[in-house]
C-alpha cells in the first residue's frame, strides 16, 4: 500500500462546492487502497484578502502577527476539507503545523522548513484516517507561527512526502507544466516531464505554477513531483531528475517572465572594484538578491552601474546604497522592466541559443536593457510593453 501526499491549491478549494469535490476525489483514492495525506492552501484569494485587512490596520504590519494572521487561511480550508470527508463517511483529521511539528528557520514571511516531526501524521494514517495538513505554515525555534512565502503550500507537500517517503502529487488549476504559462501564450505545449534544474529556474524566474523551494527539496531527496489538474484524469507533468527522463532534451524547454524586479542605476561612481564589491556586499548582507548587473565603459574613471533587485526590497536597498553616491541625481530607478528568460538543460550542449533569441527580439524591435546567463538560462530585461510580443516571437520559434 502506497502513501501519497496530494496538495490542492487555492483555486481548487475556492468554494465549499469545490472542497466537497476534492473530498470525493480524495476518498476515491483512499478506496483504491492508498494511504492519503492532503495538504491544502487557503480558499481562493483568502491570503490576499487577509493581507488587505492587515493593511487596513497599518501599512507596515508586524511580521510575526502577519504570519499569525495569514496562517489562518489554511487552517480554515483544512478543517473544512476534513469535515467534507467525514460527511462522506470516511475518517479524516486536520492538523496545523504546530500539531505535526513542521519546524522552520529564517525570517517571517519567507521561512524554510528545517524538519517535520511527522509522528502524529503516521499514527493517524495507521489508524486508517485521511490526514489533512494546513500548508504554507510552520513553527520556528521560538514557537512562533511562520509562513513559507507566497505559494509555499507546494513546499509543505514536498517536505511531507520526503518525511513519509511517499509519492507527491500537486493538483492545481492547470493540467500540467507548459513551456510557457498558458495564460500568457495560448499555443503553449504541455510537457510530459521536466528536469528539476529547469523547473527550479523557471519557478525562480516567474513561473508561479510551483514554489521554487519545493523543487529544491524534490531534487535534494530525489522525489518525483507530479503536477496535474484537480479532480481530473488528464495526464499531467512529472518533475524529476534528467537521468531518469525519456525524452531527448530540446535546447530550450521553457520560458518565464517576471515583472517583479526593478532596475537601479547609479551614475558616475568610481570605476574601482573595491567600491563595486563593497556595494554588492552591503546589499547581500540584507539578503537582497541582485540578479542582473551591467556597467558602462569608464569615462574619466567613472562608470554607470545598473543592477536589478526584487521590487519588494527597493526601499531597503535604497537606504543601504546611500553611502555610495553623493547626490540624488545620480540614482535612476526603472520599475518598467520585465525579466524575460529562456531555460533548458539542452543549452549546455547546444550553441547559438542566445544569438537566435537576440535575433528574434531585434527583428521584433524589442530593446534589451540588461542580460544575464547561466549554463541553462538566458535572461534579459526588456520593456514591459514588449512582453507579449517577445513571448509570441520566442515561444513560436523555439516551439515551446
Ligand atoms: P495554486 O493555487 O494551485 O497553487 P497557482 O496559481 O500558484 O496555483 O499556479 C497555477 C498557475 O500557474 C496556472 O494557472 C498558470 O497560469 C501559472 N503558470 C505559470 N507558468 C506556468 C507554466 N509554465 N505551466 C503551467 N502553468 C503555469
Ligand atoms: N495561501 C498561500 C498563498 O496564497 C500559500 C499557497 O497558496 O501555497 O500564497
Ligand atoms: Mg501555487
């Protein structure tokens, strides 16, 4: 008898009718002979609504209290799903992170799962119960409730599957992973399978379909992650290691875009490696992630230095970099950028991907402001107004 950890996202449990539907699906799986543990997200837009309510109280809510508030969304949906399963005549029990010892470290709002006790889950499963776990939450060293970052229930599910040595299935409102977000490109192709590294890059670069930390965990413990449509038999996508994949890898597997970054330019700073490295060190010390960097050629020993950071970190970053310029006119902030990325492990062995992509962008009169690459990705910063044009051109040519 296998143990399966299923996760249902916010839209899949968005209404009480949808919760009842999920209950039926879960019971069907239990009847087939598997032990089932279910991780749920908050109903529909509950998390956004809770953030809105907190912002009505103050525009800078205390981070501990915000986590205490946001975690209630998942507590509500987990209790409701347990009730719905019991109403079908099957035994079920809902658990919060505290009750099953999901231990976290790190900051409120973006904490990491360190370990899971799991004994209560195992005991309930051995008693024949369907276990429902509130996703997205954990308990830190001080006993405070923390949350794992937006979309974090995926990570709760993978971590529990690791702990129970079970299968992991993520159910959502799309029937698998596509080469491009199907909401942004209607001709996108669904992938049967995708490598952990590729999925990790895509999720970190804006493909919200999976929380990136969940992929890191899956990769670390070599747990295949199935992603599919809730309450449906349509075959989805398996995220797994490249060595166990059947298909020949294409140079480019997927494309992702993100409007969540901002470009900062500091004009006329000393062209001196010590200045630049101490600036980046100061930014890194606040755990602000710099992605793209570019620098102009020196003129009279001075350069213009540009870099991108997440928009949410802008104010903190501006404070930190104050010592590196003398007047406000030296700083330019550009919020109108889209990070446009193509990803594929096939790039390691295929040349010409970058030149093809830049040719496509230039043929479509799309200007590129910054570029960064790794072995398996190429990212460029373009204007937000060019995003759809860029997606259409690149996705079509690379057959994504
Ligand atoms: P859930 O609430 O179930 O966690 P999310 O909204 O977090 O669901 O993720 C599902 C959404 O991710 C889809 O509706 C889809 O628009 C989006 N998405 C982004 N990139 C991709 C992709 N490459 N493949 C499939 N879906 C994607
Ligand atoms: N409810 C949380 C969010 O909206 C967590 C999740 O959906 O995975 O971000
Ligand atoms: Mg999600």
